[in-house]
C-alpha cells in the first residue's frame, strides 16, 4: 500500500490524504509511466483513443491498472501497486499464487525467530 502522510508536510503542517511519491514508487509504476510517456507522441495518442484497452495491453498493464485508467482514477493509480504485487509481477505469477509462497501463506507479516 502507498505510504500516507509519512512525513509529508507543507510548511510544517501534515498534508492529509497525500501519497509520498518516491523513486521506489516510480519504479513500481514503470509500465504505467512508460505508457504515459508514449502519449507525448500524437500517433500514440490517436492509437490510444481508437482502442484504449488494446493500447494498454501493449504495455503489459494488469486488468486492475487498465480499469483505473479507464475510470481516470488518478489517485487510485498512485496507490494501486504495493511490493507484493510487484513481486508477483517480477515472478510472472498472479498475486494469489505469489502470496501462497510467502511466510504465513497469506502475505501477512509473521513472527520470526531472532
């Protein structure tokens, strides 16, 4: 989940409901960022307008990511990815399959022996 208000301030006052955007968050959203940058070319914008879903599939976006873009849910796009989703994508697995390989088999934190 995205960090919320973790040290995000303006002139010393906390900014409620903001997402801290870091280099790591940028890397997690690489496919979406690459798609967005492609839209700087008019030919790509035209292709996107002709068939949004097909264009997004070319960039490997998940159904969830495509839905967020189709709804123009910009806040949702920023908050959408977490480390577990990224791990699943890196291994070419569904999130459910990936979670079954994690300690506790549910993707939750577990107590470790020290």
